[in-house]
């Protein structure tokens, strides 16, 4: 079956620190992979995506590379800001394109 | 383009009552999915509709139901509410293998 496992939170970092949030997946077929971000009181926003192996998704300084050999899609940012404080969800879409599977979310707090 | 809209944003109901939540997808999107988000369980998939047909269903009891109209708007209904149904209910519309989420409806059952 399909599933996503994310590193447990919460994560607290100082401003300008390096961020990594680990995400691994189990999937049949050829899934697409996503990172979503949820700010307090809001719905989820698409942060970045990758649709095939070795693709790198990037947006707003965040990056993640689709690694088929390690079934991973780790989120990274070189220098976090206070405004990056949010909950981050890793997700996969099945090969049929009709169902998404989400990780449990990782809460990030960035302190000045 | 307007985003995904959900109404109402907040709702307080009593155990045993029923509730209907509404979702209007982004114009042109034909797929609508519903999720329940709780602190303990994270984001759980309820069901997905495409062109008025339920294509996928998550592992929820029959008290949770949904439908989609010809204009792609969707509703979900929860009957005989339980305290454990208190959650943020998120709707997402899909196009080109991407999902776009609404702000959610916060349901509190007392």
C-alpha cells in the first residue's frame, strides 16, 4: 500500500539555521511527491512537488529531491526565517492520480 | 481565480445532531476531496468525488457521507455527531495532479 512517514516534531530552530525535515514513503507504481505547509488557522498550501525520480522541487528557498533508491523526499532550507514557522506535511499522490496520502505533519518554530 | 471556499468556517453542534459542510472548488476543477484533521490523527482522507461520482473512500463510518453536484460543488454530511468528530474538515480541489486546499471548517461537538 501507500504511506508516508515524517520525522516527529516539534522542531525548534534559531533564525538562519539549516532545516531538514525527513520524509520517507512506501508506494506502488510511480507516485508524485509533495510538501505542503499549513500556517496557523489556515488550510494547506502547496510548497513544492516532484513528479518523477531525481526531480528536485523548489520554492521560497525550500528544496526536496525525489530519491527513488532511498524512497525519500526530505525537505531542506539553508536559512530559516521566523515567518517559516508552520506545520509541514509530506504527501504522495498515487500513480492513478486520484488519491493523496499525507504524513502526520512536522511543526516548525523558528525563534529570532 | 478564486481559491477553494468552504462554508461555514466555524460550527458548534451538540452530540447526536447532524451537520452539512460545503465546499466550492476552484473553477474548472472537477475533483474534490475531503479530509479530517485532528491533533492526534493528523490528516485523514474521507472521500474523493469526480464528476458527481465517489471515486475513493477512506476508512470512516457510514455516518460520514458526501456528494458532488453538477457544478462540482461538494457537500459532506455527518449524522449522529459524536464528541470525537470535533476536527478541522478540509476540502481540496484537484487539477493536473495537484491539490489545492480550502481554509477548512472547524467543527466543535459539545
